[in-house]
C-alpha cells in the first residue's frame, strides 16, 4: 500500500440526542468503504454518546414533531464520554438537538470536544477534527474556532455562526479547512468534506474508487456550494475581541 | 396542507446483517425531514431486523475486513420479522450482507418482502416497495421483479442482475419505477429515488425545500446516471421462461 501521508487509525463519532442522520452517515459510508479495503482494515471506530444508552435522531423535548418516525431510529454507542478511548479523528455531526445550544444542555459534549482537540486528562490531542452542518456550532461554543475560518449549514447560517463570534464564517463553501480542523456545510456536505479530507491523505485512485463505488455525486471543489446562493448567505467576519 | 395524492403513513425499514449505511440513511434522511413538517408528522417508522437484537453494517462471517470500524455501528430494531406491524411503504437497502444470496441465509427476509408486497397472513399488501442498491437482489430473489423493469448497483451489476433472470435490468438509470415498485441504483441513488418518489406524491415546493435543506446534489432525472457509463454497464434483457 502506498499512502501520501500516514493515515490515522482511530476514529470517534460523537452522537447526541437529536443528531442528524445523514450528517453521520455520509462520512461514515465513505469511511466504511475505505475500512473494508486492504491496507486500511485496521481502522477502528468508537461511537460515543453521553452514556451507553441508545441515542436517537428523534426530537428532543419539548419538541415532538416526527417522533413516531425519527424517534424509532436508535443507535447503540460503544463508549460514553467518560470511557472513550484515544482518538485520532473525531467526527461531530449536527442536528436539531444541537440547534439551540443556549437552551440544550450539551456542555459535556462541548467540553469533550475541547478537551480531546487540545489534549487533556492524559489524552493525546486529536490529529483531525471534522464537523458536519451545525456540528460547527459545538466546535464554536468550545472556543476552538476562535480566530479560525469555518463553515456550517446554509439554511440556519446566522443562527449557527452566532455561536462563534470570533470565527470567520465562509458562506460559499462546501467545506473549509483551517489547520487540522475541517468544517463542512449542511448535511450532505459532510461526505464531500470527508472525501476531500481523504484525498489530502491517501492516493487519489483509492478515493475515486470509493466515490464511484457509492455512486456519489461529488462536489470536487471546496467552493462548489450552490446552497449559499440559494439561501442568499454571505461571509460573516469575526467581531474584534 | 395540499397533497397531490394520499400520502402513506406507515413505513418499514428492513435491516439485515451487513446492510449498507448510506443505502438506509439517504432515504431515511429525506423522510426524516418530511416527518418533522406540519401535515406529515403522523408518519411512523418500524425498523425491522430478523430478531430484536442490534444489527450492524459490519462484515458477515467468514468476512472480517473492516470489522473494528463497521462492526461497531449498531442499530436497534423496533420489530422482528415476526412482529412487524402493517406497513404502507417498505424500504429495502442493499449491502455486502446481501451480496451472495445463494450462500447468505436471508430467505426469511426474502419471504417477508414477498409476503408483505403481495399481502398474506392477514396483512394488507404494501402500497409501495422501494429498494436501494443490491437490495434489488432480494426483491428479485423473491420473484416479484419477474416480468418487470428494475435497476440496481452499477459496480456489481451483473452479479445482482443474475438474481432476476426474468427481469429487464435498465443500466442507465438512477432509479426505475414499475407499478408501485421503485428500484434505485447504488448507495447514494437511494436518496434520489426517494426524492423522486415523494415528488410523485406531494407538492414540488415541499420536496424542493427538503432537498435544499439537506444540501443534496440531486439527480432530477431518472436517467441521470454517470455511473452506468463509468462501469460500462448495459441493459440486461429478461431470459424467456
């Protein structure tokens, strides 16, 4: 196997109540395809919830709309926030459960993201941090997007950007990279971001093979974002501290 | 609310060991967005496995590649094949677990699909049956694609088509409709198929709103299938009985 750069092995997927299904499944599908391939089949994944209870994309109280549909989708975590092992790459989805972060109590998740990104409590710092959709709001609330460029969901653009007043929010972006942090736009953009992230690390032929195998209509360029225009979004510059 | 046709309420999602994550999540994401909307929030979903045990997209023995990654993804069913309630719309994903149907024992799933499609054991027949990727192989093995047009995954085209020798397999197709059966191409095509299916039933404005909300790069036309050409696939005519 020839890789352009050392490829990380240990992945973590953070799930909170009310996560968005495709925010998770887009990146995970791409990574699943890679993990089945010779040379990459030592990749491992930890699925991390607050506790070991099943976690659902269903509505978080007091919301109830769609509960009989979305609430019956239940994912089993492998680890809690307290027991999660060392992680090289942390995936943070968005979802309605992370929409109103001033009312929703996700402080423990936000602390987890900050602690693992920086490395603390004896844990090594993450090699990469990837958010999808308004998962960027969790990163922003943790403070680690301060002074950085990032993007997020285009439908709820200003609402999410408000969690990161010291962040430069790029509107016309399927994904944005700043150092080892990759933020992606809404829902489906997560897969394109992870595809681009892979393409920065492993041979192009393997990435193309995965993309064709899943018959994905790929956005190859980071600024291929028709949804910024659709929703009329503009960049939001950071507020000076 | 104005709908073009009566919209079905009760959805079933069939999960077998080794299902493909995005085969499931593409359609489910689209339907989740609909289920959250006023006028559609009485939709319900049953997640159906052989038993009530958690079910994983991980490799099915004797295969092991990628197990530490894919095998840690665990979905909890709400019903077993035996306890599944009445269903209007059944979603059948594909995945490597349904690849070699002559060796893999999925006969009970195949019987379930046939019985529910036709209606038997006191159950009403399905209103719609939707397959993604090589989920079409399960439909074909059940006999219900005999004499019909269908499509499936473009990467493993001939292998899946072989399960339906009396089916006309359409190569250049993101999805194919024949009566109330919708078969879609590989993995990502499931979302486009479900979007098209919705567009046949509910107002266009609602469908567009969902698609834009999830920032999906949509294939609007059934024959928008660059992957048929990429893999060099051609139609496969049915063998005369």
